C-alpha cells in the first residue's frame, strides 16, 4: 500500500482463482481516492486485462 500527497492511495495485489476449469493469476492494483479520511472512489487496474476477461467469459 502506498499513499500520495494528492489524496490517493494505491494497493498492489494478485488475483488468483479457478472457475469452470479456467485458472486466473493476474497482478493488479486499486487506486483509491480519499477525502476527509474516507474512501470516495476506487479504480482497479489489471496487468493482463485479456487474461481477466478470458477467466470471466
């Protein structure tokens, strides 16, 4: 987890799973916007969006 001076925090993590014979192993991060000490927005960014889409298709 990292914090910036402009009111954002970034959490880097790995999503893994199995579903209908498919495997998922994707790095990603979530960028949180923080205002008055509360999360007001979060956007998830995937390192391999094609692998993410194929897993959920």
